[in-house]
């Protein structure tokens, strides 16, 4: 059977398949070009390489939301962008091949991965052996994945006798591994059996790997019934319910490829009075195709900028989980009917949180779920392989089950995968980039609760701090922002404590407990174990979206609130709060100073942060503690919001016109900038820096000059 015939059979069965091409860059490129020549299709290509003139950069993955293609190439020769790979797979129709180009098979796990620059907080690419071995194991074990590698024939005679003896393959199966031209798979006019084409390289893949993941199965014939898609019937039932909705909010969730966008387009076509919005218009192509002439799109910010809502009956929000919750809340309040559609499984890592957090705040919401694939069969090998590779399946809920133990986990242990599934089930931002970070980034630590076979709680720590003093001072001044060290750098750059970046700390990045196991003290026990085992650390830290209930949990765990950001997080709609738990005298001193400054500033922070602060009486006259912060704003690049409370005290000691208008008279920044003839916020902040410098000179010219010289040395 030819490759064309095999592809046609895949189309009839409604499936898609993965072919891995492992070899030197030029060889892998040649193989991909031969596949393209053999099969008609779109051949969408994800690559950063100039080898592919018509390519999409992996970073542009969001432009593909809702679109579909026939056949694709994913170039992982220099790095594996996991989210882009998942997005690309989700665009492929039944009968498609996804070609994955990789470095030589035996070298892949030890070769530096350029994608690590995105997530490992490293200056140079690092090898990612744990994730790559994970992929290689799944590729080897899956009989539906084809593996072609460049040096297969030089290994085959050496190992063929051993392989036949170990696996007792029939002679006719071994016949298919005789030397042939590397491009033989693509010689579509040669009469060959389907099993030979689909599995001819399975034996050679075994001896090449040096780790024990050898498949012990003989190649299986592809034998699936013809595909009859049931998704249209499911779509029709939900559409009828939507058309009968009097008012309110409807939410449709599904994994990729279930026809959410198509269903929304049908609603627009039937209702004829719908407005569509989405993070990017390019992602609404499928929706637009189904809506036809009744497709009307506006960007989210354009809708909110309107003085009056257009006379529409439905606002359709495509990929709603990628839009900040505060914007969604405004949509719900301004339109009679809102349909939100979003993905709860995939590379975005936001859909679960959308369900957990935002939908829970709505008084009346109707939930619908599409589970029947639209573009491929439920038997699709590519989706099944991808779900295993990127651990898309949620953790399995389990009830209380005897005594629990808390133990450390490493990437070499299978239990860490269960921990990742648990974190992904509970956290709105967990995505494949976190899986890569967990498995291969330096400075990661993990604690699990339960047993290796039944994980019920997980805690993920990231090592931070230990910056040298000159770099920490530059971070404090707003002049440098090196990779990583989220809380350590923020306490320096925003809270004003350079020493926080020089001390050694561990940040709690994620913590989760299965819903059925909560209220048993598991979360607190995980934190306590992390604290007991944090040898050599000055403090533990945590950054979280501030809610009263979350803050109460961290208080019970012994943490002290030391900072709240002035901007709501786009992903959660909450302010980012930071808290620390000291472990050494140096950490204790930092905690006391930071808490004292935060308490003193709270009376002013209420102006810019909508959180019910508990305030106590503190002197609001200009003090020694204010001078470094104000000097850093005047003569360096410390942020305006981080200097807000100190500026409030300064303007009352030495008034300046624009500072007075903004801080005392409470005029809007945009209005003050316009009145002063300034072009925008950047120009206004620069003028405020100048006024701050003048005010400090008026207060104490000698000290001001000392600070100016000291900060100049950091530039």
C-alpha cells in the first residue's frame, strides 16, 4: 500500500498520526521535503529556522486558535516548544500527518535545547534529558508512531539477530527491515504492505537508545472502522438550548478540536444579532466561516471603550480563558446574554482556572461541554499520544485513605508526573511549560503527600536569591532585571529591600491538594515539611493572587504579608500578594522591616490597591526610611507605584505642582499629563522624578547630593 493509500485510509478512519524524523539537520530537512512532495496538503510548518521560508514561529502559536490544516511539520531540531507543538496538533484534520523533526535520536537528550531559555532562567541553553527521555519512551512504546532515524541501517544488521530472538518475530516481519533507501517510505508507487510502511522502522529504534524503554510488542495492523462524526448532533442539541435562553451567561468548555468555535458561529448565524470578541481576531476564522455574513467582531478593549453597547442580543467571547477576568466581569454586566467558549485541556493552561475561579463568581450560569471530537475520531492516535506526552489528563480524585506520608520527589520518579497532574488540575496557570520546568530546570524541589501510587498533595519550590550585592543594588534601583528570582527581585525592586535578593530563599511556586482530601491539614503539612528541610535558606516566600481565604491559609502557615502589587493579574483578576516566613536571623530581620514598612504604607496604598487593608497608626512624616526609596525614584528607575507611599509623605514636606495635583488633589495621571503638555505616562513619570529630586534637595541638599552620587555609580 502506498503512502497516499495509507493516508486515505487514515482519512476514512478519522485519525491523524505522528512521524518522528531524527537525524542531522540537513538529513531531517530532506526527509520532510520528500513527505511534502508525496502528499498534498497545507503543510503548516512551525520552525525558527531559515530552512523553511514559509514558516510560523512557535512563539506565534496563539494566531492558530480555532484554525485547521492538513499535514504539518514541527521543527524541534534546536528546541522543543511544548505549547506550540500542542497547538499545532490541535489544528490538524483527520487524515493528517504531523512530522516531528528532532536531532539524532541518541544525541537528542544531551543536546542543548534552545527552548530552555524561555523557562529555565538560564543564560545559555541547557540539555533537557528528563523531558526528552519521557518523549522518547512514549515514541518507542506507541505502535502508531513512526520513527525514522538517519543511522538506522548501520545498526540493523548488528542487532537484528538479537531482536528476532528476544521478540520471536516472524521472518516476514524481519524482512521489512532489510537495507533500503532512506526515502523508501515516500516511494508511493512501490506496492508494499501497509504494516511495512507504518512500522518498518520499529526494530531499529530499540538498540539506539541507552535507557531501558524497549517496546515488547510486534507491529499491529491499522484496523479501525470508518469514522462517522457524532459532534454535529451534540452541537445541534446545545445550539437549541442556547437559542431558547432568555438571558444570562452560558459557558461551553471542551478539549481542542471539539467544535466550540463552529458552534458559536452557528449561534451567530441563527440569531443574527451577535457580537464576537476574542484575544485576537485571527483566532476566530472558524467562527467567522460558520457565522457567514452575520459575523461582527470587536476587540475586547474596543467594546469596553464604547459609550453605549450596540443593540446585540448575544456577546460571544471566543477563548474566554485568555481574557482577564475583570474584563469578562464587565462583559457580563453590560450584555443581556454572554456566551463564553474556552479550552480546558491543552497548552494554554488557563481553562481550568477559568472554570474554578471566574465561573464560580457568577450567580446564574449554564454550563455545556463538548466531548465529541469534530476534526478527528475518538480513536485518534495523535491526540492519545499527545495527552500522554504533555500529561493533559487531570489527576484522579480519591477519598481519604489511611495514613499519609510526605516525601521528596525527583524527575527520575514516576510520582512527579502524578504531582504535575494534580497541580494542573488545581492551578489556572499550569501548562506544558511548567512540565518542562519541573523536569529539567535547575533549582526545583518537590514534596508530595500520599504514597507513590496515590498522590493527594503536591508542593513545588523554586530556589531564589544569592545575587551578588552590586547586582542586587542594580535590581533595587530599577536598572537590572535578570531572569528568575520572582519574589526575591520584587522585594528588592518594589518593596525596596536589596538584601532580599542577596539572601538565599525558596519560593513556593505551586501547592495543591485533591478536593476530596482537603480540610485534613495536608497543605499545611507540606509547607511545614518544606520549612523543616529548607537547609541553608534564610526564608520561604510565596506569591499568590490575593483573596481573603488564601491569605488566611498562608497566615496559618506562619507567613507574613510584605507586599501587594498595584496591578491586578491578567490571569486571575487578583492583586499579586507576597508573603515570607523567616528561617534565620537574617530572614527574621528582613521580615520585620518589610512588615513594618508595609504597615506604615497601607494607609496610602488603599488609594491605588482595591483591597481592604487593616491600617494602624504610624507616623506619616518624612523619615530616614523614606530617603532611599525617594532617591531611587528621583535619580534611578524605581517604579512610581513602588514609591507612592513615600511620595505622599514627601509632597507634604516639600510640595511640588504635579505631585500635589496627583497625590493630594487626586487628579488622574492622564489629566495631569494633558494639562502639563506632556505626551503620556512615560513623560509624566519623568517629570515627577524631576520634581522629586527638587523636593529632596529642598529638604536636605547635602544628603540629596550624596544619594545622587551614590546612585550614579550604579548606572
